[in-house]
């Protein structure tokens, strides 16, 4: 898809897709009314859903450490609950950086040391498991997976009465056309057993036109199967787009969840400029629970800072009934308000050891936390010397100011203008300040 077409489709996307999220008063996302998981919710199933670990074979790699910490932290959390088990770990592809055996070995070592026998490993091949082999023979990606993991690249596993269906790419590492018949058969069988019970599906790319990032980082063949099964709760990665964004949880013909990454989270600045890395170090994953009646709860975990996003609590009921999708895109967009900075906010400026000017300012919030900020700097002659749009701090569960490196500025006085924008591109408050560099 060309850049122009991609951007045009992306901007149109905000008005045509629908999604489900529950508005929770948590730091990174919502500050309006709260819809909580009921106090009497009693899970009979608990699992982690993550994606895009991108291991390079080095045990000291930050991504490797994050995966270890995530597993350890979820065991600790589970031990504090009435239902104290962690039943599964989903890794929705790209656990390896390029598909080399040493990357698989590093992954297997983490799993062997971190997972107990009660927790099933559920993984599929992403595109990165094929990268090292595409130029010669992409099918080697399957051979390495079967050697290092197991023979089954696609699986249907029953855990505590719930089906988990994992689908890997075709052996070319690019498409799913050869997998659609198998996936449809598995879903038909699973839903015949209990038409009202959720079925958990996971694959690497997003289903097209569902969650945030599913314009470019997606697959339409998967979407065309899933749309016929409203019971599906689908987990995907590939885009690295932050799951703290409310658009990363979608409900329409089925339910789709974007898992982000354990490497680095991303966004695309409200569909304006393509992919951008979030500031600083970031990583996130979902903790998912289900009860005996098919109700499902999701809690988002900040893996980098090792803490849950405070009070985030997505709660899904009646997942098999499309007529009861109560939180669609248009309703959630209608809740959007202009992000506002805290009272008496200002812009602070410092100079780092390299002589570069650094500004910082507090996060702006409306019903949602701001998704990005447009920053403009003018000198005393009213000449623009800096302009950039940056992703906000909403990718992490900690409270932190937004920090932006302006580069080298000549000594003098400058005017700073910061405009906050919501996840639905609503222009918020303008913060203006004077700074001086010396």
C-alpha cells in the first residue's frame, strides 16, 4: 500500500470501525466514569497474552529480562487471588528476532526456568521467525520451529473448558490463505460444543480494520474467518501499537485485542505520519481471566515498570451476541473530550550534558489521556525553529512528565506552544510558555 493511500485510509478508518472497551479510571487512558469488574467475578481460567518479544539470543537482553519478569510477576499476582493458578502463556508470534536457533534456545531456556507445569505455553510463528530464511527458502522457518519447539505449528487446545486456537503463518511467513479452512473447521467444532462460550484465538498480525494498528499490520484472510464467529476473542501483535490506547480493544463481529510488544511500544500519531516509537523504554502485556459463565476480564500490565495500569478493568459479557455490543466505536468516540493540562501547568527547560535543550511538561487528560502532543518552538524573531509531534506518556502506568529533546538551540528567548490531542484526534488545550537557553 502506498504511503498516500495508507494515510488516506488511515484517516478514514476512525469513522468506520467499531470497538469495545470499558471506561476505567486508570492512569494511562481513562479518567471518566468507571465500569468495574463485578465484585463477585470468580475466574476459573487465567492466562497471559503477549507478543513481539524479539529475542536475540542474549540472556541479558532487556526483552529477555522482561519476559522472565512478566511470568514471575503474574505468578506472584495469581498467588494472591482466590483462584491462584496461571493456566497459560500466549505469545502471539515474533518471540525470535530472526528465527535463528540460538534465539529459540534463549526462548526455551526462559520458558524452562520460568513456567511451571500448570502453565501451558501457547505460541505461533510470526513473520520474524522466517526473516533469516526468506531470501533462500522461507519454509526453513517451519523446520526450525518444529525442531526447537514442536511439530504443531497450529494448535487447538482445551484448557478448563475453553478452546485456545493458535494459527501460524503459511510456510512462506507472509500469508494465511492456506490456514483459513483449518481455522474455520476448528471454530465450527468449538462453537458447536457451546455456542455461547468464548473461544480464544491468537495469531501474529491483527485482523484487518479492527484494533489500533490494523490497517497496515494486519491480515484480511484471518478477519474473513473470524467475522463469522462472534464468540471469538482474538489476540494479536505485529504492530507494537500500545494496548493502553482505547482503540487497541475492539468489538464488532467478534472481539479483538492488540497485545503491543515486550520490545518497544509504538503508535502512529492519530494516523498522521506512520509508525513512531513511544518515548523511553516501554512494554506491556495482558492478564486475562474468564469465569464459568463465559465472562472475560482483561488487566493491562506495564512490563517495563512491573505494575498494573491502575484500575484498568475491561469486562466483557454476552460475547456470543453481536446485538449486545454496548461499547462501539461511535459511543466511545462520543465520550472523548478535549485533553486539558493540570491547573498552573508550565513548561520546564534544562540542558543536558551534550548541550541539547530539554523541555518537560505534565500530561494532559480529558476523558482519555492525550495520545500525542504537537510542539512548536519560535525564537524571539517569531521564526519557527522546532516543530514535532510526539507520542505521550500514556504507554506506561507510572505518572511522568512528557520530556522532549529539542536538540541544540542558540542562546536566547523562545516561545513554546504545546497542543494536546486525544486518541480520537480531538484538539485539546494549548499550553504556552517562555523559555530561555543560556
